[in-house]
């Protein structure tokens, strides 16, 4: 059948799905943003989202929907050109609906089955909104803005034939009226490639320092260094850790932008704000900010890490946690619901309350001082990832999800 994959950042979550579908004889095409320059081994149509005209900025309540709807319009117009210019009519459309791209595709291809990957539904209570009062106060206005952020997600779901979510907890964020559309299957981890490697090494470019398994290395990874992933808590825990462990090295991966929240109150980056707060208490010669790194370097860092710290608000679970577990890195993580679905305290890692800065200092110090204690937990963590999240387990579920909604499916 003809399958159209839609994602502003293709291949995104469809990295492994596309070749699996092609291997089964399906004709795959992509619809993605013009700025996406990743190499793709299948035909792709690109859309350009127009810049809004100058004028009064929309209110915070309307801003998200306006941005996502504009992207949806751009995607639909590109789809119409593909239909009219090439006579293309997909049997199944499978798109990441979090960015708005799927909103109007049924207007172009009303007969196609529309499958969506909505990832997370914003709520005013019980999830990320109001979780961290230091950053986002639990006010009525903030609750209203959070609720409004899900307008495009609800609309996308209402016009979809089915939805796929990667974790049960993320699925639980959606209203009861939409639950009947949802199936749960993680996109999968390539545990044959991401695995422990006693011969791994990482060379830090700025200093030339070479790190290997057995070295006293503490790692922390975010796409962007921000509170949603606990960067502020981690940084506040570091002074006590470095005082207690004078040989430890800390490697912090992540850019200085913002993925999910906002900038610090005084402007600038969260890295600048936290260094202004605790930098004088740190031996910065042992704290290595390496920015964003290629995926193979991230994997090598997990293979040399003596302990990996992972924190998150009640929000989307990062791929990096499961990949760290697959690579054999002992993990100390936040006791928040998305983490608890994949990691069990005292069995496959250690959990610490998100806001407990002294608790984080103590847990990380202990992990660095006594690596033998965490090694059995890291072994269990890898076994759990292989058992539950390996591609051999997850990919057939994704392929089945698409094929069940093709021509002739019930």
C-alpha cells in the first residue's frame, strides 16, 4: 500500500518504521518541512510555513494553535500539490500530530486512513503544568494557557482513525473521550548497537581528555539545558558531589536553548543562570559542557559513564534514558511517573525525588564512590530494555499498527 509519513523533522520517530515497511513491499513517501535537511532514502515532499504578517501578537492562549494551524495549512497545500501534480493518493497517512501538520490532510485525501502520533496532551493539573512552581507558578492564567496548548492535539485526534503513543503514562494524559483511539507501543531501541562496550572511549575536544570505562565520570544529557529536564536541580546538586569526589569528572551534554519551557526570568540561557548561581562553588575544570553531540558520541559517553543522572518533569520520556540503560550506564533518575514506568528503584536504578537537591548530591556521590553497588542494577536495566523496548519487540507493533488500517482492513 501507499504510506505517507508526515513529520517536520523526518525521519523522527519513523526512523526504523520506513525501512521495515519498505521491506514488506509498501511504497513510502514523506512530507516534511523545507528546513529539514536530513538525508532520507525515500521520496519526500517539502512544505514551507509562511511567516505571519506583522501586527499585534496573538494572546498566549491563541499563540500555540495559530502556529500549529499555520503549519497544518502549509502541509496541506504541499499535499494538494502532490495530489494534483503527481496524482498521488496514499492509502495510509501516519503523522506526528504534535506540530500541527496532520490537521488538514483529510481535506486533501478524505479517503485515506489517518494515523497520528500525538505524543502528549497538555493538562492544567497533574502533569507538567504547575509541577515546578519556581519556574511556572500554578496560576489560573498558566492553567488556561496549558489547556489551550492542546487545542490542536484534540482536533488532530478527532479527525484521526487511530493514534499511537510510546508509553502508557503519556497515553494517560489524553481525555477519556479519546482513549478508544489510542494504542501504546514504543518506537524501539536498537539494543544490538547500543550496548555496553568495555573498550569504549570518548575524547573531549576542548581539553583532549580521554574518558574510558572505569573512570569516575558523571553524565547528564538534555537536548537543551532547561528545567523541564531538571538541569537546575542537577546543577545545584553538583557542588556537594564535586567536594566529596575530588577525582570526578562531569560531562554535560546539551545546547543553551529551550525545547519545552521558557528562558530564565532574567533572560539569557539556563546554563548562564545556573552558573551565576552555583558556578563559584564548582571546580569548573572538572565540569565539561560539550554542547550537542552526534549520537555515536552520546552512546560512547553512556558506555564510559560511571553514573548517569536523568531528571524530567511529568512529561514526555526521553529516548536518552532508555538508551543509557541499554548502553549499560548505571542510572540515578527522578521519581516522576514517566520514569517509573521504565525504571524500578533498587532493581534497575535509583530514584530520587525531583526537587530533593541534598538527596541528589548524596545519591550521585554514593554512586561514584561505590560503582559495584549499581552494577547489578545496570545489568537488570539493560535486560529490561531488551525485553520491553528492543526493536525486535516494538517494530512489529508499529508495522502492524500501520498495516491494520490499510486497504481491506477491518
